[in-house]
C-alpha cells in the first residue's frame, strides 16, 4: 500500500473549484449526502400528530415532557454538514495498489438548492424540497441540477513503475446534468428509494469523452440518530474516454513494455456502496457532531478490465473504505 502527498492536492483542488471533489468517492456513489434523510426522518417523527400513548412517546424528543411543542429541527430550512475524514482508494481505475487520501465533506440545503457530494465531485439539486412529513401517501419527488467530477487517474504517481512509464495523463473536469426520482415510504414511513442518472463531459480537454452513470439508492433511518444507505451504480463510457485511459499506444508500449492495446467504450463498471451515519448525541434533529463511514466495491468490465493496465498490472476488482467526522448546523 502506498500513500502519496500528491493526493492531498485533491482537497485543495476541491476548495479551489468549489466543487467538493473528494477521491474517497471515486467510481461509486453519494456518501453522507443521505444525511438529510436522517434529519428529516427525526424531525418528521417529532412533528407528527400521534394517536395513542405509544405513538405519542415516539413523537417526543428524549427528555421532553409529553404534550410539549415539538422540537424545531435543524433541517427545517437552510442547513449544512461539513466534515473531514480519510479513506483508501485504488491509485488509478484498475490498480491493485491503494492510496490514503483526505475526505472533505460538504452537504446541505441553502436557499432552496440541495448540495450533495457525488463520486469525486458535487451535485446540486435545483428542485430540492423543504423537509416535511413523509408518509406512504407522499408523492415521488424529482431532483434536477448540474453535476461535476474531478478525475485525476494516472495524473499522479500510481505506485507502479511500469504504469508510470507509459506516461502521466492530464486532469479532467467533467461537467453535466443529474436527474433523479425519489419514492418515499417504500418499506417504512421514513425510508426512500431513489433512481438517478447523470451524464458528464470533460471540459478540460483531457479525455474529451462522455460518461453516463445510472444508479439506485435505498436509505432508511435506524432510530432517531442513525441512517443507513445502500446503493448500486453502473458506468457507461464512450470511445474517447476508453482510448485515453485504457489504450496502450506503440509509444507507450515501447516505454513501458506493456502490449499495444486499443480500447473501446461501453459498460465500464458496476458497483455498490454502503454508508452509515451516526449522530453522536443520538438525536439527528438537533444537528451537532456525527460520524460517517463507507465501504464500496466495484468491478471493471469490458476493456476497462481487459486493458494491460488492469489485466497485467492491476485488478478488475476495486475496493473503497472511508471514515470521517462531520458537524451539522
């Protein structure tokens, strides 16, 4: 396992680009962004009108007398969670070496716009609804907004001299749009199932390609202070993307000893990610400190798995681990 100082520049790049880019999320899914669901569920549970003693007990925050007004939720209007953690991720897509990296976090809702981290980037929801009571009768909600991803595959030291001999690649910034449809109250009153898709194009002239990522996510609170989210994603790439990251040209072959290879686009990856968020005082309703952890697995497919960088020098099976501390206000 290798740790590279070069990856600390991702945290600086995230701040400079104001995109919250974090490699801890490379290739997979939307981390502690599910945090609002826990808060909303907690707030909703405290705000509902209840029938019967048992329901009334569930509605009252801990230590609050029965019949008292419900506690105001930190998630009522504008809110944010900021945090910092650390994680392990492959040094490039297809690598079997890992790097330790910083994991900055920003997620929230400001001025009616939702902010949530995406894979090594940020997604804005221009249709973000104000938190409210969820029930099985609630209608699905639509999300729509711009999405961004910073990609630095093989732009820094990979920890493999043969791969590095093929030459460094340029950083890419992918910009596009994300759309989603969320269904509340699927298995219980406060859970949700979200279907989403985003399409992005490189705007820095690195790979000059297009990436399309559909996904499905299920999130549910476990009590007042804990949220669990599981998701699955896929990644489709075009020929320009595949050629830039997976092909081995005659010149690269001569420099590295890897065989010449011409890559084509298609289904590049499927993966899954699990995230847990725990409020440290047991009540997500009032904000404060929380701990988040994530674990993910993805499998490279097609020429993403068959290219020499993966097949001869790395592994098509990719893993991700991360742990961090956040603060909600």
